[in-house]
C-alpha cells in the first residue's frame, strides 16, 4: 500500500510537459539539510521527464542541454516545493464557538472533557456526505497549494468509526488524484475515544486494530499510522498495541507526542523506527536521544503552540545538539491550528521557537519529506528527484520566513509541470 505514492509519482512524471531549462533565477536547493540554503546564484535547472536532470550555475550548463526550451525565472528564487507533513485538512465544520469559549478562560482540555473539542468535529465529519466533505477539504488543500505546497500529508481521526475513517481517507486520496499535489495519508483512528466507547478506550483501540486498520489496508487508504498519545487521549500502552498492528501490516508509524504533557511518546515511536514525533513541546532529553538514534524527525507545529497560547517551547537546542532533523508543518485543523499557510508556519517557527530561517526552510522541505519517508523523491533540488519546485518573487530566501503575511509563489511546479 505504501507503494501507492510512488505509483502516483511515476504517473505524475510520465505525462510531463516537454523538457525545459529554467534560467534567470537563483536556487535554494536545500541539499545540505538545514546547514545552508544550498544557494546557487544565477542557476540553471534542467527538467526532463518530470525530474531534475541537471542543476548548477548557468555558465556551467552542459552543451547537451543548451538547445532545450528555456523558462524565465524572472530573477526570482526557486526552492523545493513545500511539504506540509502534518495536517488534518480533511474535516467538516469550524470551531470558532470553542475559540470564543477559550478566550473567556475555558481551557482546551476542559472543552475536550465536556465532549467538545475533537468530538465536535467528529460529529460534523460523520454527518457530512462524502462529496460535501471532499468539497470543504478541497478548498483547504487548494489554499495550501497556493502558498507553495506540492506535497501534503492528511490524517483521518475525525471519523472514529470504520465507515467514517475510511470516508475521510478516501476523500484525501481523491484530492491527491484530482489535484496537482502529492498526498500522503495517515490513519489516526486513535485520535479520541468516540462517545459510543466512552470509558472503554481499550475496546476502541481493539476496534482500531481489528476492524478499521484491516479495512484501510485492504483499500490501500493509508501510508502510515498515527495516534494521539496524551492523558486526554491514548496511553503509551494503547499506542504500542496499535503500533504492533501497524508493523504487522507493513505501515510506517508516527505520533502526536508530548504536546500537552510528557508521556514518553517520542521514545515509544522511536523504538518502532517511527518517521516522526510531532508537537514535542514537553519532550525530555532522553526522548530526544531516542529520536536521534532511530532517525525519527521532530515535527514542530507552531500554529498549535500559538493558538493554544502554549508557553513551553520544544527543546530546540537539544534537538540541534543531538542532530535530530526538525520539520515544520501547519497542523491545519479546526481546534488548535486553523492555519493554511506554510510560510506563516515557518515565520512562527522562527519567532516562537527561534529556528534560523535556513532551519525553517529545511523544515518545510527536505526534513518534512524525511518525516513522510519520501526524501528520495522530493524535498530538495537535486538531480534525480522529482521536479517539485516553487518560484518566489523575493530578494533573499530569508524573505520566506520573514513576513508574517502568508506568501504565494509566482510559479508552482509539480513533477516538472507548471500547476
Ligand atoms: N493534537 C492537535 O493539536 C490536534 N490533534 C491532536 O492530536 C487537535 C485536534 C482538534 O482539536 O480538533
Ligand atoms: Fe495534529
């Protein structure tokens, strides 16, 4: 089932526009990870069959490519297409009513305990027809795309029944088929305990393992399995049972870990060779070390931090010291991060978490691709990778994380094709 995204990538590259060379631009290749922008001034980028066939200083362009049609970068900067590696973009409705309640002092946990929060979006998502859910979700994904996103991860987790979880994931897959964007999906059945299982979380986890996951695997609907490990959600023991089932099904794992408290979730997902531990405000150094050993990416979600007025900052210095790759994502969701701009998430990561602007761009490109297990395919401008690229009318790469205002590229290219 994990093969699906690669099939999509191949399908995308096969039917590409003719071979071209992009010139009159600078490139931030992000090929060094977060160490630098991998800048190439006055660059040329050769795109053949949807992939990057050559990239370097224009004056070094090999003669064989000089007769290709050119595309004018108008003096802008080409970066890898942005990768939003953590979203809940498929859901129904809004929660501005809860936002108002929180402004008057009610906490997120209190709202959740009263049956609001995630469960109010569950009610709306269950009630939505598949076409209605698709229409609402499509508008969000299109907004992300207009801000430079070429790959987006989308989770389930607002259905919490086999019928509604598969509905969400089918909608996510369909958006990937219909729109010029790569979509990776994660099964987040263990997001909250649904009302009909109130007080019976273990029974609900058993349903996730015995009924939902097999149905999802049968239809090839998920690329990974995610869970919310928290006192108000699922315990490490419950998450571990789910990860065992994911492993048996051959699916990658990732985890909402240490968002509101330290549950040892990051160490747990690292023990399963997980792709990422996400949120991680309350992560301790032992968890950081476990992630470093396993190669698990730390996904920073400053939108949720901002929106919940969290004050505990993720342990950025420890993550750097241990060499844990850091990604930045929107966490786009109605409860804790109603945000649809990756450059805005980058700005918040710099201002709130003190990432450097290089780290923010690496977090939105190459490290985000690693968090999805697709860094061999996208996330940096390197020969052999898909030509997923965005052109920005900016003077310096740091302009992308500098502005608070959401930014839009002038050209967006997916698998070599202007989209
Ligand atoms: N952590 C979050 O921030 C989102 N899910 C999660 O596990 C919040 C989801 C929501 O409130 O709807
Ligand atoms: Fe999330």
